[in-house]
């Protein structure tokens, strides 16, 4: 079973079953964790903002300009910030670690 590890805003790490082809945002939302994802994954907001574990950040596909623009609107962006709606899960991301950013 493929999985990702998500640390919530209280510092609790959750192990989530990850489904190939799903966006990381969908995996987090489906697990019932508090991620707003207001735009439903269309990269039109920053409410699915996560911090990617430094060991994983370089393994992710590059950000597109649209995602970079949305992250400029995010609360407390960091160098390892990504929008989880822009991260499509596949076998290469098995074990990915992210932390939910502040709301």
C-alpha cells in the first residue's frame, strides 16, 4: 500500500493511504484532515498550501508559474511551500511527507 505522511496543524503525523493518480490535496481531504481546498484543485487559491519535507522537495516536479503566483497569496509561504492540488501522486512519491500550512 502506497502512503503519504501528513502532519496536521497540531503537530500530529497521520499516515494516509495514497492512490495513484490522485492529487495530494484529494488524499488529504479524503482522509478527513482540515484542508480547505476552496477551488477544488484548479490552482485558483492557496487553501491547499502545504510545506514539503526538505528531503522530498527536490523530488517533486517543478512549479508552474500559476502555482508560484498563487503561493504569493498564501499565508506564511516558505521555500518548501507547494499547493497540494498541483502534486499528482504516483509511485515515486510513496512516503512523501508534508505539513499543513496555517489557515
